[in-house]
């Protein structure tokens, strides 16, 4: 319960004289009321400022947490995507590595950086649907693309003939 200075002063005046003297000795109450009033006002102002600082601190803490979470999520995506692209982990294991990263980010990033290649992606691809290096067409394939009036990219996508089976 917060009392105003005046309420406190009135409460003290309602006490027996001996009690008033004891309180006056202990607190300096009754000597110079202007000093106590100023201190009480200053205390109220400081209490309000503390509340403003607490609220500001909560907001800033929430912002910092959001930024750190986003940075960690971006780092996780980068580290795991790179490991998949380099063939250090299989795409099927992505979820498992994400969980490991969530529990121990630095340790998991270090492990993935040192992990030997699991699969040679030059033969198997990266699962990026052909966004990797493009294989050069042979001379015969280039000639065939020209005869079909296709660019090399169109020929790669659509025009490569399938090898004939014996007896066809």
C-alpha cells in the first residue's frame, strides 16, 4: 500500500507523543517537511522511470531474441544446404541434421564442415534439378541439334535420342 507523504505525516501525528518522538529521531520526520516532500516526490518519479525502463527492456529483449533466432535459422539453412550440395550429407538426412543443429549449432556446423563426402554428386546430382555444371555435348549431338533446329539447351532438355536396343 502506497501512502502519500501527507497521509504518512497525518498517521504519525495520530500516534502518542513518545512514538512521534521516536519516529522523528529515526527518520528526521517533523524537522523540515519540505525535504521529505521533495524526497517523496523524487521517489515517485524514479519509480515511474524504473517502470518505463523495465518495459523498454522487455521490448528490446524481444527484438534481440527475434534477430538472434532469424540469424540462427539462416545459418542452419546455409550450413545444411552447403553440406548437401557438397555431398557431405544425403538430402534424405536433412531433417535429422536440422534437429542436431537446433540442439548444438556450433558443434553440428563443425562436424558438417569436416564430414567427408558421402556421395560424389558429379554422378548423382545434387537434387537441384540440373542447376549444376552442364555437360558439353559431343560433336554428334551438336550436329543432331543443328539438324533438328534446336539450341544445345533445348537438345539437352528434349532432343537427346535414346540409345536403340539391338534388334530395332
